[in-house]
C-alpha cells in the first residue's frame, strides 16, 4: 500500500490508511499482546513527506480503550525536549496531562508547553488518530532520538539485529552521545555476538544516564554478558 503520494509541489498522506498499515506492522519493541497497547501505529509524516522545518507525526489506535499516546514526558535521553501540540483528527480520546483528565473528541487541540509534563491519551473509539506537532522554542528543528532511529523498532521485532544496529549508528550522527541510542547499540552488539564491542557503548550510555543500570541488569539482550565481570562492574 502506498502511504504517501508525492505530486510536485505537495505530498498527500491518508492518515487512516497509513495508520492502519502502521498498526498492522507493530509498534515499539513488540512483545506479548497487551490491552493497554491495543493495535497502535505511528505515521512518520515528517520523514515520509520530507518536511525539514518542523516535527510532525500521527498516532493511530485501532482499539478503543487502549493508549494512542503512551504516557511520557519529553525529558531524558529518549525525549526531544519539545513543546508539543496534539490534535485529535478522528475518533475520541481521554487525555491525561499533568495528572488532569481531559475529554478530547475529534477537533480538539491540546498544547503541552512544558517538556517535563507527563501526558498520555487513551482512544475512546476504534480507529482514533492523533496528530502530534513539536519543536524547541527558538531552535532550528532536528529529529529527536526516537525519530532518528525510526526503522530500528521494526528490525528489532523481526530479529534483524545487524540491520537494527546500522539504523542506530545512523541515528548517532543526528544525536551524538545520546544515551538511549548508545544503550540500544550495546544491546544489538551483544545480540549479534559481539559482547566485547557492546561494553564501550554501554559504559557511555550508563555514564550519561545512570538510571539505565537497573534496566541493563535485567535486560535479556545482555544475557550473554551477564556473567562477565566487566558487565557486572558497569551495572553495579
């Protein structure tokens, strides 16, 4: 299915079609079915349309009752530090922003100014779509860590760890030294059998974001390294 049609000088994307296709392909790291996850998909509008001046994506949730926007803030190594505007394009949502619950039927716009504010949204109808636009005040746009590795999650779910590693290395060119990307580089190096090469990016990631130590301790991606004294020293 074609999700974007480019006709000079504009691009057309059907969010409903692209969202349903993205949901069918899976979201994030995958894992067992979860009622909170439902059938969720991300449409990379900025990337697919070739937009360079601002960040914009859409999120699709096929199942009412599940998250269309997972709970998050825009801080930390996986965050972009953006202000974000959410627009409910179709369906109906229940947003939670900074602990306050907000009804958000189609046509509602919610602006979250502070990157530290926790936010999430549950779809109240099947096929709900939320558009998200973000950027840092006074700064030229650059893709955040998640968007810069957009192909990684699919490749990881498919167990193409070498391909996933290549995407992560490309993402480091846009976000050098990013702890989230470096942590996953270490995971992929371990999974392709290069435990020695995994230690340096893991050390860099943990130095930049020590909270990842607890995650690494129990991460099955590091199973082959778990008894290595150097790994144990890093996560202790």
